[in-house]
């Protein structure tokens, strides 16, 4: 039996979270067309007769000196160092440049075994495939190099074959039915963040964070109460999230409600969503400590 931890590493928007969701068959990690969607390390667990692979979805590595970005980089680097293997994703739609070189170098320097994947194969031209595959082959000469589409589930079985081949022997670390180890509050706050980004993407995807202020689950009555706050960086941004006559916040609430309900099948759900301002939160060490508490 094989058991291993796998860090999923790549630039923002290369499709890491989408791939982890495809592999686990569950919505473990939120996704969006906006780069830098994932902020924290998120575990997705895959088990079959070969054993167990524990994937860590990481924030896309983006070079920046901003405090929030530095925290996100730290999440990625700590995951790299802790894992048995690395699944390196290259976004075939973007020409590898300085940022890609930096990540490839980080991965190589870690000395952790790599499976290198050219992602988004469903939409790549022959030339893009060639550029991407040769980048991976030259930077990771001893690693398996594959092309895949996490979105369309193409080449994903081959990725699993290679990962299980390299994985060390071991016993299952999680129950065979587990697919994530995130706590409820985190999952719910991520769903609300995803719906906010989806609805207000162009305006300010990185300026919000979501906090669960109260969560009560009465299992005997089958009722869940959630009070959550979407926090903006400036007071003036609250209006954008609320929208004319509350239309944006109503839509965000409705879409979040639908998805949160799937976590509590059959239960009655009360979701109270508020919008608040936490001026300058992206530079506030205490707030960042709460967001990156692991
Ligand atoms: N065509 C195509 N699009 C993809 C594929 N995988 C992901 N995408 C799209 O790429 C965008 C980013 O996907 P994510 O999974 O959020 O990317 P990520 O690497 O987790 O991004 P960050 O969390 O920001 O680092 C989304 O719009 C996805 O639908 C793929 O295999 N093919
Ligand atoms: Mg992501």
C-alpha cells in the first residue's frame, strides 16, 4: 500500500485547484478565472486500491513584496518542504517567463521528487504544447512529463499512475472516504469568498476576506445558523458588494446558500451575510494571522 503527500505547485491560475477537485471528485478548493484565488494550503485526499495520495493545493506563486502575497508565498514554500512529492503545473497558455523560472528553481532546489504536468491541454495549440513540454523536460530532466486538462479530466489518470509509482509505501493516514480535512468554518468562508469573487470579479477580487462570526449546528433539530461577514479594505467598497438595492449581496447570498446547503444535506439553513469594512486589513499583521492561522 502506498501513502504520500503531494504539493500542487504552479503560477496563479495554472489550474491547481481545479485539478485537485477533479482528482478528489469533490469541490475541495474554490476556483476562479482571477489569479490568486487560493490563499491557504488546502488538503484534498484521494484513496483507491493502490493507496492514498494527500494533495495540498497551494496559493499560486506570485513574486511580490506585498504583505498578503508574502504570506501566500510562505504557505506555498512550507508546503513544498513538507511533502513527499511535487505535482508541478505549467499553464500552457502562458509563455514561461521569469516567474515560471523562479518556481521551477524553487521546486528543483527542494530536491523533492516531481511529476511535471503541462495543464490546459484542451485549449493548447501544437506550438504551445511544444513550448510547454520542452520547458518541463529541460527543467526536470529526470521527472515524468505529461500533458493534461484538469478541467476536462484528460490525462488525470496518467498523473495518478506516475504519482503512485513514485510514492513511498505506507499506511492510510486518513479514512478511505475522507476527501478533505478542512474545518467547517473555513469551507463555508471559502464558498462565500468564491461567490463574491464570481459576482464582483473585475472590481476587487483581492480586497476582501470572509469571516464566520457565528456557526451553530443543532443536529437534533437539523438546523444550521451561520452569521458571516464579507470584509472590505475600505469603507467605500461596501457599497459595491451590496449593490443597487442590495442586488449584489442578495445574489452572493443565494449562490452561497445553495452550495453551503450541500455540506448539510437535509438540514434547515439560516445564512446571515453582512458586509463590513476592515481598513487596511491586507497590511494588518493580526488580521493576516487569523487568515493564515495554520
Ligand atoms: N481550459 C482549461 N481551463 C482550466 C483548466 N484548469 C483550470 N482552468 C481554468 O483556469 C482558471 C484558474 O483555475 P484555478 O483552478 O482556480 O487555478 P489555480 O491554479 O488554483 O489558481 P490560484 O488559486 O489563483 O493560484 C479557471 O477559470 C479554470 O476554469 C484546464 O485544464 N483547461
Ligand atoms: Mg487555486
